[in-house]
C-alpha cells in the first residue's frame, strides 16, 4: 500500500514538472497553453530527427535522392502515428493511393502521443536502415528505451502498450506501402547502374575522372512521388550546347572557371559549407535541410501540430524535387563544367571537389534548397534569423557556423555554392531553384486539417 502511494505521488510530481515546462515554454493556437503530451511529443520528434542525420550520414548507399525518400516515409509514419491526438487532422490515405492506415480504433483518453511517436520512429528506422553500422543500431534501441522508460514513470502501462502497438502498426503500414514502389524501395542497395549507357555525343555527360563511377540512380525519375508528379512540372531545357566563345553556354562555363580559381576566403567558406555530398563525412544535401529544420524548430518553439506538419511537408518536398530533378538530369544529360572547360578552353582546370556521378542539369542541391526553403518559410516566416551550425567544429573543411536572415537566403547561397565549387553551371542552379520553388509551393498547398481539405 505504501509503495503504491509512493509511485502515485512520484507520477503526480513528474507530471507537474512537465506541466511547468510547458507553461513556461510552449503555446498552441490562439495563445492556448500546450498540453504536456504535445510538448513531450515535440522533444521526442526532435530527438529522432537528430538521430536520422547520423543514420543517413554513416549508412552506405544513402545518397541524396535515397535519403530524401527515406525522410518522407519516416515523417509520414510519424504524422500518422500522431493522428489520434490531432483533432481535426486528416489521414494521408486521403491523398496517397495505395496507403491504408491501420484498422485500429484508439479510445479517447487511452492514447499517449509521445509513446506512439517513439514506437513509430524506432520501428520504421529499423526497416530503412538494416545495414547501418551496429553502433547506430544500438543508438536506435537506446533512444527508444530512454523515452519508453521516461514515459513509464508517469503513464498507465495499459495506455502505453496500446499506444506503442498503434505506433508500430502505422510504421508497418507505411513500410508495406513503401515496398510497393518498385524503383525507390531499398534503393540504398543499388545506387549505381553499371548497365546504364549514357548517350555518346559531344556535350553529353558520361562517367569520367581518375576513378570513374557508374551513373547514380539513372531511373530515379520513375520513383513514386507524393504531391507533385513529374508530369505536372515542365522543366526548361538547358542552354543550347555551343562551344563558340561568346555563346551563352561558353559564358556560363567561363563564370565557373573565373569564380572557382582562385577562390576567395569567403567563397571557399560558402563552397565547402554547402558541399554536403561526401558519403561518410557529411549529411546529404537533403539531410542538410532536415538539419536546418531541426535547428529552426528548436529555436522557434512551435506547438507540436506545427512541428509535425513542418517535418512532414519538408520531407515530402525534398523527395518530390529529387524525382523531378533526377528525371531531368538523365533527360538532358548535360556534361559537367570540368569536361567542357578541359575540351573547349584547353586547360587543366579542376573543381574544388570531385564531380558527382550524374549529369549536371538541373542542380539537385539547388532544387533541394528551394523546395525546403518554401516549406520552412511558410511554417516559420519570411524573416527567420538562423545561425546554421550543421558543420560546426568540423576540421576537414570550413564548417564555421554562418548566419542567415531567411530560408530563401540560405537556398540561394546553397545554389551559388555549386558554381563556386566548380561542379555546376549557373543555368543548372537557376533551374534547380525554379523547380524547387514550384514543388515547395505545391506541397504548402496540401491541406492537413479536415476543415481546409473539404473532407
């Protein structure tokens, strides 16, 4: 009897502490104080999104498009695992043919949102990262257990079990749906297509360099999209191929050559800070924008409904722009600046970093940045001051934190960095920015609230 009384008192005190944190830190719509469960759900979501960056950084095969797709399915699972506590929000089965939410009815008052989220993230990340190093598998286990132990101290075990079951069921349903996407599912296992033969012509891209690597995901354009099918976006063709001095194509190449050597200290900082495509060393370009979202959401202290919507829409935009830009890359098959400069300008110039193993036009980096920036701007505002610390304390390159006044400014600098690095023409970056903005705007128009969706 005495032990039961002590446990009850401990739970009451723990809940009071959490409530105190909420009262001091977070408000919901119209200034209403956010519940302890929602505040804890935000903390749980942020923790899992931080871990995801290490998973995609250190797991072989997680190149930019693959990571973008993974983020989308993971955030779909997280959103769906939250629905029993999100009054007025719709299931994504309304938008995504083939996805069906689990047929589990959760009774009101019998659901613990943070537990469902915790279980959903852990379940689907184990599915997406079966080949991740063992120390990272242990981190998935440890993070799940840390949260579960914390929740067990304050919530009835029956509610915890039901909530965990629901979160796991959602992730299994999302994973099953992912498996039906023939081109995209498990793409980390087959990044490079050794049977792909690019068109053999002057100005066409082909694998080159000292260590020639086959084409990266040449069929990625067939991957299932979420909000913006490739058929709905018209990609502008690149500048007409021309080797004549004074032509638009030649001028674009001269700009790359002139800006990249020698690089000023400022331009080298920009070029290296946004490179983000060094497997095992940095996050991917898609992961960079999840890192930015992590930092921005932590700083903004938004209510959970905004947090989960921001992650979901950012990830969906990243995935859809990856499909659009990759399809365009292998449609136009434009060579990288290095090949053009070597052949036309007769010089042994080289970019600051090795060229990626896929065509130049349009820029995937620029597309990722513009798509994510549109979503983050819609959620957090046009003027959001943020110091990006993604690469803080890195010794291998210039990773010093850099401050920006808006997400649009970040996206534009990210695009410019590709010219400074020497791996893209200006035309690549302009079109990537244009396409990314279109995708971001279309994703922003996706209504998650039942009253807005007309359901």
